[in-house]
C-alpha cells in the first residue's frame, strides 16, 4: 500500500469528527519531522517515528531510526534547510492504522565557502502510521525522490 495511490480515488465521503481528529494528528507528523530537521533537533525529529519501524530512501534502507539519523547527518552538512510540506493524502485503514503520502519541497543552502549551487529537491514521503497509547507515529517511511536541482549528497563534485 505504500506505493498504491489509487486507494484515494473518489467519491470521497465526509469524515466523522473522530476521523477529522485523527487526520489532523497524523498530518502533523511530517510537519514536526521537518521542524526537527530544519531546527537541527534530532530528538524532535525522531519523536514522530516508531523505533521498531523501517525506512527506505536516498539514505538507504533499514531500521527507521538508523535511516533517519543518516538523513539528519546529510541535512546538517548544509548551512540551512527548509522543508515545506505540501499536498497530503491520508487514509485510515482501521482505528489504529493509516497510510499517508506527503509531497514536499526541500531547500538546502550550501555552507559558506562551498562553490556549488544550492540543492532543491521534490520528494514524496510515503508513510504508514499506527496509533500508540500516546498518539500516532510513523512506523514505515519510503522517501521517493521526484526531482532535484543541484548536487545531491554523495554525488561527484
């Protein structure tokens, strides 16, 4: 389901008040992730993800918190980053699980003295979320690079 976009097809029924509350809570997870990344706060970033989860994307594939630490290490190389969360699609599978796709554009400003263009990327975060006793967490993340302008980390310079 992480890659199946057709389950968002219409017609779309009006959600209940409880579903709206869940949509709001789930939708905050990528935004808090972005805030943690841009503010250089690894603890805040990790707080949105299940330690037992899995990650897959440009930082490799593996245990979710290890994957996120690699992503964080790549981001803090830059003088500044700004991750903007855009279109978002959420589907509740049952009362304790949900699927979410979030489109994002991330701006990466090169460090002082680096003579390379800044990096801007378009990405889809394809997440599976689950409800815990404390609230919602992302337990699976697949980051799909859509496009990039500028040198990607690890690319020949």
